[in-house]
C-alpha cells in the first residue's frame, strides 16, 4: 500500500531544492501534487517527472494569487489534504545597513507568504471527512536561533515557527496536524547564492564559503534536500499522527 494514495498535496516553492525533493517524496507515496512558484518553467519540469502533478504560477505574498492558486489546484486534483508552505528567500545585510524594504521583503516572502498559503487552503484541510490532513511549514534553524547578517530572515522564520505552533493549538481537527521542519544549511540554489555572496565579500573561494556554512550545522556538513523531504514525508504519514505543534530540527546531528 502507498501511504498517501488519494491525497492531494500543495507545495509552494516547488520548482527546485527542498520543495522539489518534497514533491518527489510525496508523489512516490501516491499523492497527487500541485507545485507552486513564481516561475512556471521549473515547475513544469518537475511536474513532468511525476505521475500525478500540475504546475501553478503564483506569488504567495499576494492574497489574490493564493486564492487563484487554490482554485487551480482543486480544478485538477480536487480538495487539498496536505499543505507544504515551503516558499522562501534569504538575503544578508548588517542590521545597521538594513533598509525597511529589505526587512519587509524578507517578512513578506518567508512569513506572510506562509500565512497566506495556509489561510487560502484552510477550508480544504479542515473539511469534514476521514483521512490524512497535514500542514507543514519549512522554517529553518534560523527560526530557533540567531545568525549574523540575516536578522530579517531570522525574524521571519521565528515567526513561521510561532505560526505553526499557534495553528496546531487552534486547529484541533481529527487527522489534522500542523508542524514545522527546521533545516540547517542545505544543498540548494539558495545556499549556492549565499556561498557566492560570502566569497565575494570575504575573498574566500565558493568552496571555502560552503565549508564555513556547513560548519554552522550541528553535524558539520551540509544537509541534502532529500533528507528534509524524508522528514516531511514522515510527518505526512499515518505514523506521525500524534506529532503536532513541533519544530523539528534537521541539521545533521
């Protein structure tokens, strides 16, 4: 038996990195998948490799886009059972030089986008009926600790963890759980951009910058997107029905 057969999962930020890995993991277990992102071409590439998948272009920082996103997802695969609020972005700047625009951009993409995604899907995941219902946020170890030069990102990801815990307390429905995963530095295009910025600013090579980032993980190595996806898959499985309101660290320890 496949654990998620007949379930419909919506995944934001699904065109690459962690989002794409989660899509593949859930699809292997039988879920239909709606992939969401700002750029449709990468989503189409992932969707074509999966059995039951569709691609939806949407900006999760826009409430109207999130509403249209849900209508498109339902039209293809029916009501959504699993919401993976994964879209995010990270930019670095010292607090003393941080503009209000930078601050707002990080809050909008990482926190407001997660809120709008879940709010748009809420009527689906709390609807009457049996079966698995899940909300999983991709937060970060930055949602549990502080990192220099990414104060806005850290603040947003702390907010994501708080949002997950608040929803877990508020949405007490049979079969529904709400959790956050908190990856450390992970092998994604986002990390590659961060390493390039560090190299440019410090004179290190990109390889040396990657080693510095890996050293911030408890295990001293970079995490793979597939490791994060495996934990999300478990949270979406029947085995995790008692896990609710948790922020689960994935940092190689």
